[in-house]
């Protein structure tokens, strides 16, 4: 679902509850690292954790290998299903399959990761999981889709209401480099920087909030339609929320459009029918290098490694204290308030996340990797934050159950989480749970100094890998 991306290292597995992936340029190449494992947790009503059962998991559980951990390139999830892409382009899926969103040729739920055999011989670069559908990007830039088509989200205008086998989407012969899937709509960015959108999920909201106004075609199209208003920019990647869309350009600018009910578009308008740039001062005049989206909140990282959050905050998804304002009860009753009164609508930096190497957003929760430590925060009703409870987490904190391993790659579904970790080579390397890790509760002076140190380290790493980064820009990342 919501999302973004980065080059991905080799993995070890684990499971817990989370949704969508980050939007950053990258080549998605897996590296050779030993001692990897996969761990998952969170909502599991349909077997989306791949553990072979359908019970929610409150603490990360190790997943039996269905592929070599070191070969995992991307992990992500949707409303009730999950997907993994390997470094050779194989796609593994599990979970809810009522509408054929797993692309396996049938509609039976699958509680363990299984290969999508219909795609063998067709290497996959990226996968984006929507609520009840899946969008797939091949290494040659072709886009495929499967699952529910009730709102035209499969991009096949005259197709059936659902498709159980991935089918090709016509994108005007443009090579696609990035895809995104929302609740009932999807997007694609091409190598030439053009953005396409399809699916009618945002149309009803737009008509209600813009009465008498004709919405652009891309809000109502059931096949890829070019997003107008972005002609003077080159999109590197795209992302989708429940009722909004966004793109990141090669100039480090973020454009947003759609619903602004929770201030996720950082503007005063209730709905943006055309893309609008979020001003640079919102990111302290730094270029944005990565963006991730949940259903109603966004996360961005700048060139110095700073991380900003904005949008809906009532489940702790922004990782900071909920700002209160007059009229909160009205907003709860589905009234749209001017965003000048939504104090969480403007991007605000989280010092404790500076230098994060991985970020992923679920519907209302998040995961991040900082210095090899996996952090979680936000909605936790199904245990997707992996702390053993079902209480929401209001500030990023280390996932204690993963402190003995080093986090390398994370992914989220709507209410479940997935992590690829490297096991310690020696017992002495296991992190001590008694150690005090960076916490938002630290004093401002300590927090600021640590943020400065991490920013300096971030700049040094960026400088060392500048040559590689330039080549990465030419290809798209995801998850």
C-alpha cells in the first residue's frame, strides 16, 4: 500500500503486524551477507505473515525460509496480503486472496509464502500491494496487475471485476520505473519522469469537496491517465495513501494531490485536484531524497538524513506528541477543518530518526532502521509494532525482541510488519536490552547533539557512496 524505496541488502526473516513502502530512487540490489533471518508480526487474520496459521502475532516471529534470506530484495504488504521479491526477480506471496490479489490463478487464502509461478521467467523489480489488489513492475519496465477491479484499480478499463492472474497494463509504451498502490487507486512513474494514475478511489471524495468543479481525468480513469500539473518536473517515484497521491522529483521536490482531510498534503485546501509542491522551507530548505506514505500521513527524508513527518496523528503515527486544537470533535465527525487549524499538517523533523537507513509505513504505523536497530511507532491494535502489547506507540522506540540482531530491511502492510535481520556473528555482539538507546524522552540537548552526530555520519556515508548514488538515480526503488 503506501510506500517508497532504497537499495536492499541481504536478509534474515521475522514477522509482526504493519502497510506501504518508501519512495526513493535505488537499484534494489541485494548484497551477500551471512546469518540473515526474516521476522514478522501483527495482524494475521488471513495468514499474511506467512507463518502457516491465522493468529495475530504480538512479538516478532522467525519465518521458515521459503527462499535464501540473503536473496531478498523487497518486502511489502497490503490490506491482508504480503509480497517478497528476490534478487533474481522471483515473487513470493501469501495471505488474503479473495479477489485473486496473490496472482496464483485461484481465490483461496494462502498462510505461507508461495511463488507466483505464472511470473516465472519474467523477473520482477518491484511490487506494490493495495487494499485488495496488487501492482507488479517487471525488470523491463512493464506493469502488471491482479486482484479486485471494482474501482478500476487494475488499469484495465473493460476487464472483469477481478483478475486472479497478473495481466499487463498498457502505459502508452512508456518504460515504468516506479509503482504505487493505494486503497482503490494506483500510480506509475516512467523513465521520462511522467506520472500516470488510475482507479476511481479518489473521485467520490473530490466531487464532495469540490462541488460544481470538473475533476481532471486521472481521478476518474480506469486505465492509466497522465497526471496533469507535473509537466515542469521529472518524477523519480510515486506513492499513494488511502485518498491521496504524491511524487518525488529529481530536484528533490515533493508534489501532492487528492484528499487533505488530515493535513497530509501540508496545505489549507480540503482537496487538491491538481498536484501542488510542498514548499522547501517545510523541509528546512533541504532536498528530499525519500518519501513514504501511510493511509493518511507521510514521512520524508532529506539529503542530510533528517526525517520529517506530517498528517494524521491520533494513533501516534507521526512519532511525536499529538498537537490539540479547537474543533477536534468536529473533525472526528467527518467535518473538514481548515488546515491552518490542523497543527500536525506541516512537516516536522524527528531528531531521533536522523540518519535512518530504512523506513516503511503501514496504514497508521511505521518502522525504521537506525544504526542497525529496528524502531516502531504508531497504531498497534494488532501488535504490528512488535512490543508484545496492543497499545499504540506515540514515539519511535526500539523493537526489543530484535535487539539481538541487526535490522537491514523492513516492510509494512496495512496492519502487519515484516523485517529482514542479520544475526550476530558472536554472542558478544548481541545488543544488551539494558542499554539505553536514543529515545524521544531524552533531554533536548542530548537529542540535538546525537542528531548532529548522526547527520555528520550521514553526510560522510553519502560522500563515500556518491558515485553509486548517481547510478542508482537511473533506476527506481520501492518498498
